């Protein structure tokens, strides 16, 4: 079953160790949205940010 992983480092937050491994791409977005808000103060999860995240999400079989 495919898993989706995301590392905050991959979108340029080198000091952040946040990473997740979830079952759907949508879960990535909902989790990263919360993380971006509380950890980095991004209150708007913009399309630009979403695209950035989308590009670095890795699919793992
Ligand atoms: Zn982060």
C-alpha cells in the first residue's frame, strides 16, 4: 500500500525536523496545514505553499 511522506526540510525549513508518513495525499495537506500554522506562523495555507508541498511529497510503496 502506498504511503506518502513529507519532510518540512524539503520546503526550505532546514531547522525543522517535522516529517510525516500518512496514507493519503489529503492527509499530508491537512497535517502540514496545521504544522505550518503552529510551527511556522503561516496562517494562510496558500495555493503556492500547497504546490510547494505537493512537489516534495514522496510516494513510498
Ligand atoms: Zn516545519
